[in-house]
C-alpha cells in the first residue's frame, strides 16, 4: 500500500499541500477518514479545494480510474458531502 501522498495518482503538489495542512499525511489517513471527511477537513483548514479534490481523494482510496469514479460514484459522493455538511 502506498503510504506517501506524493505517490498517489491525481494529487498534485497543491492538493498534497492542502492535505498535509489539514493533518492528512498518508493513504492510511485517507482510508481512516474517507474521501468526504478528508475533503471537508481540508475545507475547514481554509484549503481552496474544488470538487476535483473530492474525486481525486476517492480515486486514491478506491484505486479506480478517475473516469470510473466520476461515472459511478459522483452522485453518491455529492449526496454524502451534502449530508455531512448539513450535520456539521
């Protein structure tokens, strides 16, 4: 299992910096939080994250190609994000 963020696909230097600033340093951290919670943690830390980061986090966790994530999981991720924001 890849442990360092720099080795993860679809996460460029800016995304990696936002994750690190939010206390997310490894793939294990991402797995523990899940893509939605990790995305919200970045946003709470003041990260200027777009939804593209949410998709990239799901790709990193699932190992799926980004197009497959976008096609199969986009709606469920958006609903989970909306639910988590409403609960916060």
